[in-house]
C-alpha cells in the first residue's frame, strides 16, 4: 500500500459517511497533501522517517481541505473574468483540523519551531 493510499484510508476512517463525489475529491486531496507535506520536510527526512505522524497529519489536512471544497454557504463572490472566488471565512472545524495537523508534523518540518518539553 502506497503512502497516499494509507493517508486516504485513514482520512476515510476519520471522515465518516461521504458521498461518492466527496470520496473522489478526498482521494485527490490526500495525494496533493502528501506531496505538499513531503516538500516541507527538513532536509534529510522522508515521509517514511516520520510515517505515523506524516500519515495522520496529511489525512487531517486533506479532511480540512475537503471541508472547504464545495461549500457554497460561505461564498461571498465569484468572478468569471480573471477567475476570482472569495469566501467569507473557513469553518472552525477545518481550522481546528489544520492546526492539529500542523502541530503534529511541526517537529519534522523545516523552518518550524516547537517545544519538546519544559
């Protein structure tokens, strides 16, 4: 099973019931999240070096992104020329998932700071 498949499997466990369309979107988001997180890892580290945390953080980030995709409720503006989409704000659940994922993966990222203990 590839890393992206593992991220998707964990995200599906956390997501609960999804429509078929949401599941397809989530799968794409898991792949994009994995690539994005891997690019942010400290030099010399791979996703396999921090596999459990990487999978957990990537799945949370993908779920947070899924919460923002297709949500027309917060839509404030759509412009066709030069393509603009503006939302009032993201929801609290997505922000919480993003924050938890960032805290989880922070020790492995370049240019991040975390307290390991006091």
